[in-house]
C-alpha cells in the first residue's frame, strides 16, 4: 500500500475525522469490555470452587450482563459512526463526480463512454465506501482485538494460548484464497446481472422494432442465454461461500478442541484452574470472527484502493473548455454579430482538422445558411459557436468580444444551439420547453411553442402541455422532437440562434412557416445549418463548406450563377434527386 493511497484515504476521511475518532474510541471501549468479561467469568467460576454464595454469584452475573449490554450498545454506536462515515464519503463522492462531469466538454464524455463513467460513479464509489466504512472498522477492530486479547491470554498461560491461536494463520490464508475467488465470482455475477438489465432495457425501448420484425423468439433466446449466465455465476458464488464458512468453522473447532485437550492436562497438574480454561475458551472464540474477517478486509482494502485511484483519476481530469480567470464583460445589449477569423478546429486524435482557416461575418438580424457535403464541418461550426468544442483565442468573436474571453454561462445566455437530435427529458412537454428557462410562465411557453409551430400538435395531446414525454422523447415523432427542441431555444430568446439541421425531420411547409416566423423576429441573428438547399435559398446569404474550408459565400442566386461551384453542384444534385422521387 503506497504512501499516495494512504494519503488519499486520509484526505477523504479528514472532513469526518471527529466521527472517525469517536468511532475508534468506541471500539477501544468495546474491546476493553470484551476482555474484561471473560476475566470476570473466570473469577466467578473460581469463586464457585471455593463455595456457593448466591448473592455474590447474582451480583457478579448482573455485572457481567450490564457490561455485555454496555458493550453491545457501544459496539452499535461505533458501527453507526464508522459506517456513517463511509456512507457520507460515498454521498460526497457521488456529488463531486456528478458536478465534475457537468464541467467536462461533451466530446470527452461521448468518447469516454457513459458506461465507463457510470461504473466509476457507482461501482467504484461503492468500493470506496466499503473501504472507508467496513474495511477501516474491521481493520481497527482486529488490531485492537489482538492487541488487548493476546496479552490477557498470555498472562493466563503463554504456551496454551499460543497453541490455541496457532491455527489462526491457516484460517487467514484460507480466507485470502477463497476471498479473492469470491470477489471475482461476485464481480462476474454483477456483470451478468448488468448484462441482463441492459437487454431488458434495450428490448423495452425497442419493443416496436421487435414486434414489427417478429423477433420475439430471438430476444427470448438471448434473454435465456444471459439468464443462464447469471444463474451459473450466482451458483458458483453460493458454492464457494458454502465451502468457505464450514472450513472456517472446522478450523475454529480444531483450535477449540486443541485448547480443551491441552487444557485438561494443565487442569490435572494444577497449573490451570477451571476459570482460567473457560476464560481462554472465551478469548479464543472471540478472536475467530476478527481473524476470519481480516482476509475479507484485506481484499476489500485492495479493491477499494484500486477504485479510489480510478475515482481520483476521474476527478483530476481537467476540462478543456473552461471560463477564463478574468472574463470580459459581454456587450450589452446582445445583437448577435459574429466574426470568424481563420477559425481552425481539430478534434483530438483526428487525422486532419474539422475546420480550416474559416473566416466570415454575420450581421445582426441576418438569416444565414451553412451548407456543404456530409462531413464538411457544418456541425463543428455550430458547436464552436457555443464553445462545445475548444476554440483558439482570437478566432471567433460575438458582438466584438472574443468568445474565449467570455464566461461560459454568459456566452450560452447569448447563443442558442439547436442540434439535429434535440435531447428531451422524461418530463412534461411544458418542462421540456422551459428547460433553459425553468421560471418561465406558461404564457411564454405557449408563445415559444407557437413560434416553433408545435401548438397544433399540443392541442391534439390529451394532457396538452402536461403530456409526459417518454425517455429521450420516444412518445413524440421526429418532427415533434425537433420542434420541441427549437421551442426550448426560442423561449430563452438569445441574440444568436444556431440551427444545426434542426428542421431535418419537419415537412417543407412547416419548415417554411417556422423560417418565416423566425425572420419576423427583430434583433435575432440566425445561422441555419441545413442539407435542404430549398430552405437555404430563402436565407439572406449562404456559406458553403467543403472539407472543412469555406469555399463560397453569398446570396443564393449569385452562388447558383457560379457554374462549376460547389453550391451549384449540390443544387443540381438535389434537384435531380427530387425529380427522381417525384417520378417514382
């Protein structure tokens, strides 16, 4: 166990050091009482050999009962304290991880994978909780048990005591061997259960596809296979447990029989009293549980330290996109003017930049389209405007202020980004619309829904604005989800609105009505990324991207007149595709 790991444990326990110290003090009291009780029993038994005095026996028995009761109460108090510390560390860690994840850039979260992050936030944090609670309590209790019990045993009879505990190292080795196997089997059981849960969740989400293609039997077979894997893992774990605990009981029984056999000879020779032998028996039985538990404790300690390092690695990860130390005040009022000066964006590990030396400007109130082939950098441009990807200083300006000099919250109060796949939460339609402005009254929500041409759909829902949107908006159509995401952005009323193919699932008539509504709004600049060139034709200007570079810009008719240009080629291709669809 390295110094760094001990330092981490101390750091996590430091905020709760008062409870830890109180718990440790309680454990000292418990172990002192557990040593004193067998000594009192020894005295009672030895006194009985000299003569029977009922009053004295009852008084000493009452004292033993009282001490045992106090010991039980203090033991419960110590467990509540130490386990409470573990639970508090777990709650604090989960909050830290959640807060920390919200600071990370979306690209890192997506490439890392939600499964890995959830594993660290749940399984690893649970292992840390066991380390801070169970492992600390058990290790402290074992050390105190041996430190206080062994001297008392040695004071009665050194050789008999050493012979009685001589088999305990064997017990520790057995626990270590079986403990490691049990942990691996338990991990396999948890993984099998997680796989089973994933299949259930996936099938419930895709129940329509299963019905359409008649794949019920296939999914039943898949579930049966994973269910068997879980059953086998659970049975293997049960077999190991069923083997280990009888072994431990057997070793403890052998130790007790050895003590009785050797102690009988000591009794005959007069070197040992009956009270001494009974006390030794009680002491030996007292050490069985801490010794057996020590193996599990060491395994828990090792697992907890690995998880602690994984959690710490996650918490030490610095987000690439952060607010500046000395942010610049945004221009007031916001007008939505944009300037790009040699904008270049490269994703980590990508062979080439997504955007290369892109320069353009958007005037306040303009409606500008961005078009280009698939993979030309349109979405990257949209994400750059909201600083969802890292942008170098001096390349992108909003209302005359470098966006890297703006507080992130101030920037996102001025840039509304509507992605193609607008994420909807499992909440009411009204709450999804007001997500960016939770305090907005229903009147503003209705106005935003009207601008997004969603009010007709809402009137058709039985519960209207209180209609519950299913997981990821599954109860809505693609067009309804996009218009809900658009209404959410319109409600915030940002000076700059960026639509990243946000009308792709909306029919042409509705899309045209939405664009007409957006154009009527004064003082809002709109950058519309679209693969529908008919929509781009209605914009003031068009920016044409190809392989990450801005190759053309200007009004629709001017670009169309440039024979051989990228825009003309895309226009001709789309017109031909529409004619083929009409002919078909």
